[in-house]
C-alpha cells in the first residue's frame, strides 16, 4: 500500500512516522520564528544551536534560551528569511495542510525587519516551498508589551490585508487581561480571528476569563481548563477550540508525560482539541511525532486521534 494511501489508524498501529507525515493535518499553534528545525538553522549558523532544556516550569527558561542562544543568530544578515524558510520546510515535511503560523509583530523593531520585508518573506517562501498549504497568516504579540505599543506595531501589518488572526502570548500574568480589551475590539473590527495563550500555566478560571474578556474564538494551550468540569462544559457548550501542544507542555515542565497529559480529560469532556507544534526548533517534535507519542503512550486510540486530526481541518 502506498504511504499516501495509508489511514491514520494503520500508520499509528505500524508506528510508521513517514506514513503519519503523509496524512493531511493542521498546525494551528505555530510560532514562525521558532517553527523550523534546529538543524536547518544550524547549517546556516555554521554551528549547532545549543539544545533547549528547561530547568524549571514556566516560560522564563524559553525566553532565556531565545535571548542567549537564538537572538545572536537572528542578528545575522538573512537570518530572518532562513527562519521563515525553515518553518515552511518543516510544515511541508509534517504533512500540514492548514497552517495558522504566527509572526511576532514586535519582532521587526528588535531586528530591523520592516513589515514589507516580513510579509514579502512569508509570501515568497509559502509560494516557493509549500503552495499546497492553506496558509492563514497570524500576528502575535507578547503580553509584556504596553497596549499602545502593540497597537502601534499592529496597524502597519493590517494595512496589507494579509493576516487572518491575532494571538497574545508570553507570561500569562504579565498584566491584567482587561488591558487588552481595546486591542481585541480593534482586531475584531478588522476581521481577525481572535486567539490568546491562556491556561498554559494558569488555572481553569483564567481560561474562561480570557475567552469572556477578550471575546476569543480559540485558545492557545488552555490545558488548565482540565481542572474544572464546569469550565470544560462551558468551553464545549460555546464551541471554543483549544489548540494544544503536548510536547511543549512536557518540555516546559507543565505536564510530566504524554501518559498524564490533560488533553485526555478535555477530550472526554467534549472540548474540541487539536494537536500542534508550538516551537519545533526548541521542542524537536512536529505534529506527526506527537500523534505517534499520544498513541504509543496509550492516552488515545487511533480512532480518537483521527477525530482530533479532523478537528483541525474542519
């Protein structure tokens, strides 16, 4: 049987990663500048990037790695384009057919990348490497920034009419969600789908609060909701999808293992969930690898993983 004819069930039962990669999937939680393989970046860098290993739970170790290891690379000529190229290469190899990949809207001011150059690079490498992918560009901003700074950097990107959604990430407790209501009202009026990181390290109440205060359509991570049957029922009743990143949650020490990942609890309570890469460069696992690990851990059956796969393509 040809690999591209194999069902997800057969591919999982056979442990055939190549076949899993050939099956159409989505990646709805993917940070562009960290979305490519470290090996691609290392070849351009001329030396291996130091592997990421968190020494404690939370986002701080990730930010430290970016500042100490990755930022020096990004200052080199052509590094931005190489990172975008690597991200599309990874998505293509992973069998991604729907890609909601976010570009940090504040990134350009740090590394002298104009909005024109950023959008041009996204369009170029999408067309060159993976034109078959339904690419839905997303803008993201760190929650650590003041509202006026975010709005100032958001507007030039919106002028292109290119971006489809908005995300807010980084430290969940950096400042009150109420500070970003104006941003999300502005983004809604501009026709963007609304997302935000919530419940990555926060509790169930923080997930529901983020959805209600910001009018979110989807939540990035959201696994804290698994601690509350009431919140899970509310998410399911309101058709709020959680774009979960199991490998990220494990590598950042929020979850001990695939076997104990709360995506199972969310699924059992009727919450629509998807499996996503987050940051392949750091966590070294695409969507396909995570499907296989979720299956091998015994957390999900092949039929349940097929339901999750289709959640992201609907």
